[in-house]
C-alpha cells in the first residue's frame, strides 16, 4: 500500500510508467512480469487517464522489446513507448553526426539509417557483454582523437535488476569515458529533461498534470520531479530500502508495487 500520496493526484491527467523493475524483472528467457502488473496496466488503460511507457532499455529495438512485453501479457503498443535509441538517432541526424557505436548487438538495427563512417562522436548504451576492455578502449580512442570529443549516453543508470540479481548499467561505463577523456556526456533518456518533455508533449499535458512511477529513485523519480512532475517509487525492481532516506531525492510517494499504485490512483480520483 502507499505510505504517502501526492495531494494533487486527483488532478493527474496522465501516468508515465518505467518498465523494467515496474512491469517486469528482466532475465533469462526475457524476464517475468511482476505480480499484478499486467492487470494494473489494463486498469489504467480502462480509465480516463492517458498512459505512456518511458524506458532506458537499450538491449533491443523498441519493436522487439514491446513484442517481448506483449508475450508476457501486457497491452502495450510501440507508439506508447519512449526509449533512448530513436531519440539519439534523431539527434545524430539533426546535428549531422557520425557515431562510433558501443551498444548491444540487438540494438544495431535502430542505427541502420545513420552514417557511421569516420566517426565524430561516440554513442553508448547498455552493451552488456560488449563492454569489454577492447571495446571500451576503442571508444576511448575515438573520443581522445577528436578536437571536441562528444559522447552520448543512452541513460546514466548505475545498475538494474534481473531475475538473478543486480547488474551494472550504462552509467558506470559512461563515467569511465567521461573521466578518461575529461568531458561530460550528453544523456539521452531518463533523467534528461528533454526526454521527459517529449513524453508530456505526446500526451498534450503539463508537467503538474503527470505522475511518473518508477523503481529508480534518482533517474525516474528525481528526473520527473525536476521537470515539474510528481514522482512515485515502487518497492520492486532495483529499489533499496536506503532510497527512502536518500540525501537529495525524496519521492512524492512510496508504494509496494504497481498494482498497489494503481489501486491508490484510481481510488483518489473517485474521491
């Protein structure tokens, strides 16, 4: 159940859901739904609330990722899902940039229409086993050879949860390249304000009319709050009890799981 609740929840017009750690736990075979989450999504879709999904998932194309969630039973359409790869491709094309890619093999089709010859920037995502010394060093050499090195990171998470435990995320490797090359990466994905704003624009609502629900206190909740939204943290996925005493970020509410969150949302809207 929710311990506390944003007072403005009755005025919320849209809900934005993180995916891994909120809807499901990733792992062998694609992962497993978190108990009650499939029905929770169905209930939100049956309400008068707008619903979007916002993820930093970069181990597959958006189409393959959504297909996996659909096989789990979730009612999700590709058009409702916002992820970093399409966003960074748009940035690359707008700025006429040619990336060196350090990404998961399954994500490569997202960059089919991008010129990758003679790279003048580096793009990294959650490359998993592709984060070898050799591949990190190759990305380093591209950056250090540039007069104005430019690094794009699809998210900056420290870790995420799979069914067999916590795994290092892209932010760890982003920090290594930042340190080695004395630069600051441009983050595309949560918690970048422009990424959240693109979701709000799609829904046609203002920040104060939206509620973000995630398991990552800093990137989901904190990122949403900096954009003027309310942020709710679930105690599933990568949640740690120490999140509730974090020195700089405090969620507007804490709840055991998405199903409990939806119960509270719909109840408060009836009051």
